[in-house]
C-alpha cells in the first residue's frame, strides 16, 4: 500500500489535454487556455480525498519497455523549444515516491508486463503544467510511467488494467497528452474541422457505457475520421489508453472541451 491518504476510497482516473508548451507561464497564452486552467484547478476539489501520490503517464516519455521514474527528488525538464527565456527556469519541486514506483513495477510484473526503472527522469511539461495548476504547492508526490515505444493501444490498455488497484490505494492516475497533436496543423484554417471530427469519435468511445466495447473503439482509433491527420504520431493519445484500462468498468465523461490554436482539445474523467 502506498499510504493512508485516500485509503478506503476509489479515486477517479483522468486524461487531460495539457495544452501547448509551458502556457501557464506565458502571458500571451494564458487567455487561450483559460478554461483549461480553471478545469485543472478544480480537479483536486472533485476528488474523494487528497491523494497519497499521483501516477502520471505523459505523452512526452517513451521507452522500449514501460519505465517508471524512481527519483526521490525529480528534476524539472524543459522539453520544448522557442519559448521565452524565463520558461527554461521553471521549477516544480514535487517529491517523487520510490514506494509507488516499486508498487507500479510489482503490479506490472504480476500482469506479465516487463518494466524498467529510471532514477534520473524528471517532470516534463506534460507533468508540471497540469500538476502545477492542480497542486501549486508541489506537495503531492509524483511518479511517472513512460509509454512503450511500440504505441500498441491494446498493450497500453493492458498496462492500465494492471494498475487499476492503485485507485483503491490512494493514488490518482493521470494521463497527460492531447486529443489533437499535429504540430503542423495548429493554427491552420482547416484544423478545427479535423479536430472536431476526431473528437466526436473519441467522445463517443470514451462515454460508451459498455466498457468492453469502449476499449474496442479506443483500440481502433485509427479508423476514426481524420485520425492520422490529427495524430500523425500517437504519442499524445496513448496516455488515454492507459487511463481507459485503469478505469475498468467506470464510465467516462468529458470534463472540458478547450478551443485554442484553432483546434478543440478534450479532457476526460473516468469514475466518480
């Protein structure tokens, strides 16, 4: 068990579209993501209790095998380019949790899923942007889980299913990516329609009451309208697969549909 905080309750699991770069730290971008900022700040208030720790699956980390961060004091990683100088000095000093990291590996191993660990991995902007808004005091331990570089949807769903017990152990599972991630498409005149068509498919899949059918729809995401135009590379969609697996039978609901950079970006919650 990870800790006493949150024990005895089942935490919901979230997939959030974290937006473009370190936007909360840039005056010119804050207005575009005002709805996202409000929604992220509301998440802690919607939880059954304060989590003992957060497990983040981010679209900014992939490895040959699922890999878990084990640092007690993870650094902040500035994994973006072309932003103002001050954004390369951002620090989010939340602690890590070696005990949660060990528990994640234990659960993956029980499910027959090979994993590795990384003692130096820090918090990329897919981590410190949403968590910085949720927990600005950086006082909740955070562990990161990488994607597997094969990007196999079924394999990521299986990993999420293996990690489902964490939701009863005081752990908040947070997938951080984007429902639209085509770097050449942001801001283009035709991007809004493409993002809306794909988002309709995704919303239909996530909110499907039959959890087995839900997972099948997510596995077949490439058949969705505009799928490869919206996600030329599916790194920012795979965190949703892990979260959907961890959700079990809990139904999904959209908690936010942000419009920024001429696209729509959805965020979802599974469970109450």
